[in-house]
C-alpha cells in the first residue's frame, strides 16, 4: 500500500472534486437557487438542460464509484492488477486512468 500512497491521495482529491461537482449538479437540477420558469418555451429549455445535467450527474456517480473501488483495491493490496486476467496493469495506463481495473488488452476486448 505504501507504494501507492501518492496515487491514493490523488484519487481522494479527485473524489472530493467529483462530490462537489455532483452537489452543484444536483442543486441545479432541483432548481434550489432558481425556480422553474412559468413560460412554456423556457420550461422546455430547462427540461433539456435538466436532462444534460442528469447525464452529467450519472457520469459523475459512475466515476465516483470507480474511484472508490480503486481506493479499496489500494487498501486491500489489489491495485494495479487486472481484474480480468490477473496480470499487472501498466504504469502508463494507471497514470492515465488511475482508477482503471483492467489492463489495456482486456479493456480493449471489453469495449468490443
């Protein structure tokens, strides 16, 4: 675990930033600062914006989950090992995607 302390700190910082972003998105969708417009055209625009914000929120939640899993893998000594083939994940891949749970070969297969 000591080997990945810096990575863990980076992941925790990413997690904090994502949680803040998700809170802002949630506030935006709930219209906690600005009430819904009464004009139909404006309501339609706000609904489209809500759909975009909902998508961004779902993306943030998915990334938060991947980061939490990566932190757990660091804590239990499984970080840097592909969860598909049990081979090491390259340092370059982990630097690019620190919450990656697959080596590039297995990730490429999974995308197909």
